[in-house]
C-alpha cells in the first residue's frame, strides 16, 4: 500500500472560517467543495475541513467535551508565529511555561475551538 497524502480532517460548523484559518497558518489555499474543504499547500492536500453543523468545540483541558485531536507546529520564531496565528483568529488556551532551555510550547484554539500548539526550541 502506498499512501499518497496524509490529511488531518477537522469537523467544523463554520467551514469558511476553519478552512481560511488553516490555509492562512500553512500558507495555502482553500479548495471549496460544498460541505468539504481541502487546504492545499503548493498544490498538495494538507488539512481537510468537514461540515459538522452540530459540532461542539472541545473545552480544553478538563471540560465535558474533551480534546479530540491536536497539531504540534514547530516554529523557528515563536513571536512571529504567535502574531500570525492570533491575527488569523487563534486564541491562547495556555501560555508557555517560560522554559529557559530545551523546548517550550503554547496552546491555542483555532476558530472552531480545536486545540493546537506552537512549539519551539529554547537555546541552552
């Protein structure tokens, strides 16, 4: 078996907001096919967004609707990445711990409420 593409698919009640957000984060474009959107980067599928009219965002970390999936995005420049994702509509769920060496991360929610992390290495 040969896998041609790996695609993570998010459920969302607002397809346009969710797919625009991930296209903006990944520097891609949205292929709108009705109740299914594909985010393409350099012509290759990267993230799918599926219409789920009754979607309820997870309430991270301990709410009644638990986290279902999340992405870790490793970035070179955290400050730049933070500005970029928040300008696109992300909200901070958990600030970074402020590690002085090793790695660190900050947890966000996308417009549909799905958690994701910006991660980076902290120089020793």
